[in-house]
C-alpha cells in the first residue's frame, strides 16, 4: 500500500471504532478471533491493520497520521482496554530503528519489534565507569568482514535475560574524541559470545543484569546511523526513553490502586485520615505536580512530533522522579505506623514500601536527576556548558583510558 486516503477526524474515529468493535471483545479484553493466539495474535492483527504505529509513514506500516489524529486512535483503543497502538511513541527501539536503520534491517526487524508481547530488546549502554558519562564507553566493536566483533562489559542492563536484541553502543574508533568514535548496533542477544548475570535490587526484584560480551558477533548491517555517529543515534533513543519515563513509571504490586490520583485520596479515606488538613494539603500538592507534568509532557510531545529531540523531555523525567518519591512519601504518611509492616499479609504497606524503593528507578535509570538538571540548565535555560577537559582529545588519551 503506498497511500492511505486522508480522513477527517470523524471518519478516522468511525473507522477505528468499527475495527475495534469487529475485532476486540471489550468485556473479556480479548480478540474476538483466533483467541488461542492470545496477546501476540492481537498485536499482529493491530499491526496488520496499521494501528500499531499510526504516526509512521505508510511505507513503514503506519498511516502517516498527525499527532492529533494518532491520539484519536489511542483514545479509541484505551476506551475499550485494547493494547497495541501508540508504539510510535513508546517503542524506543523501533522508533530509533525507523529513523536510522537501513531498509534491509527495518524489513527484517521492525515487525518483530512491533508485535512482540513484551519488550524484546534491552539497552546495552552503561558500563562500569560509563554511566552518566556514557561517551566514555570502552566496550569495543571491531570490523571483521561483514560483521563487527564485540568485546567488553555492560551493567544495569534491564531485561537482558528475556531480550532477543540489545541496543548496543560500542567504540569503533579510539583515535577521535570520545563522542565521535561510538557506533550504535542492534545485536542479537542469543549467541555464545554473550553471558548475562542478574543483579538484585533493594525491592527484591532482579530486573537488571551484568552483560559480558566476549567475541560477540553483530552484522555490520545492524548498525544504526553511520560508523562513529552512534552518539547522535543514542540521543534519539534516550529522548524516547525519557518520554516514556516522563509519562509515568513504577510497577505496582498486589494491593495497589490503579490510578495514582485516585489512590492517594482512596488510601487516605481507607486509613480514616481524609479529613486531616495536613494530609489533604499533601495530596493536593502531589496531584498538582502530576497535572503540571501532564501539561509539560504534552508540550514535549508536540516538539517531538515536529521531529526534534526535545530537551523538555528531561523536565518531564525529572518531574516524574519527584512525583514518584512524593507519592510514596505521602502514602507512607497516610499509613502512619502501619507502613512499618510488610509482606503478603499486609498488601497495602507492602505496595507503599515497594513504591518507596522503586521510585529510585526513575531518579537513576535513563540518566540521573542531576544529569537531567544539567541538560535543562544547558539546553533549556541556555546556561554555559559543563566543563569537560577531555571532550576534544582522542579517546585513548582521555581520563577514561589513562585513569
Ligand atoms: C532501574 C534502572 C534501570 C537501568 N536500566 C539500564 C539499562 O537497561 N541499560 C543501561 O545501559 N543502563 C541502565 N541503567 C543504568 C543507568 O542509566 C545508570 O545507572 C545511570 O546513568 C547512572 O550511571 P552510574 O550508575 O554509572 O552512576 P554515575 O554516573 O557514576 O553517577 C554517580 C553519581 O554522580 C552524579 N553525577 C555523575 N556525573 C555528574 C555530572 N556531570 N553532574 C552532576 N552529577 C553527576 C550522578 O547523578 C550520581 O548521583 C539503569 C539504572 C536503573 C536504576
């Protein structure tokens, strides 16, 4: 299909609603057809009907819709509780690949990424010694024929054990300044050269891992952008990650409320302290933060729709980090002494305690709060750049290598 006729908002609304009515059973929250195929079957159906990435161009599985029209689709899906759309905002791997991948790679992988039940990729960025300063990565990729051979170590890699692919930054040139010698690859994870070891978090989860790459192989065709231009590709990928984190993060556990705005009020009502003026004030403040952030994210999304990687995204991520800490603190205040309890027999305190620990995920993952402040200072407020003495020297002469 090379073109989809332009539709008015009403026509689009009618088409998506009719398609959902015909294909999705809102009562059981399942596809009406081929129920055995489960979520995967549903995602494939949404993909084939071009609802997965409605903002994307028609030649790449989309409908070329504006941001406003894509939201009509997202709202229609949300109304009936159907997953499978909006991946043109939320799937950072697919979006980065669309922008920078060769056509052959996009043909091979995009459908797989857009119809995967969970996240089928992980982010192989951070290393011991290269977290906030990602441009100091020392993991190396060396060309051998049609492939690159990768050696090095990554750390804090979320979801590495279940990922089929890794979005990898590796150094391909040590003789140019640190930002210039990095390349970005999509590396297959299931291969003998990759060893994954889980790390345990304070929440009790073990979502992230150490990843050791020992002569791991990645085809040269899996490079995104040009060789040595990986820093630029990374900025796009990070902007998508911050967008998602800015919209909200933090898994919930047994006993948790679905909607955070409701949850603070409902929790206070349940705990019998909704009339307490101090608690009410705390709830109002936490709710105002959320509302402000929603408005700010709408601003950032509008900039992204114009094709720029918005620094305002950093404001959203920073705000969400504060919101999650605030929510957890207010919830702990509401529960009072009972927040000291934990475990399966105490689902409410267990949920609140989990939120308290898990709030750090957003303050550190995807770039720490301090780094977001640096970005806001430099790119939003126009303050002078942070001094970086080794920015312009060949990487092999930089502090990261010479110590
Ligand atoms: C839940 C979670 C999931 C993650 N998932 C992934 C993943 O999937 N893939 C991946 O690659 N990484 C992942 N990370 C790693 C994360 O991106 C890094 O932890 C983060 O970038 C910080 O790097 P670091 O841990 O090396 O800390 P460092 O960079 O060593 O920072 C230590 C402290 O110094 C501060 N600091 C450092 N530089 C500056 C500066 N220039 N100005 C001001 N303060 C500064 C930091 O803010 C921080 O407080 C994850 C982390 C978390 C918590």
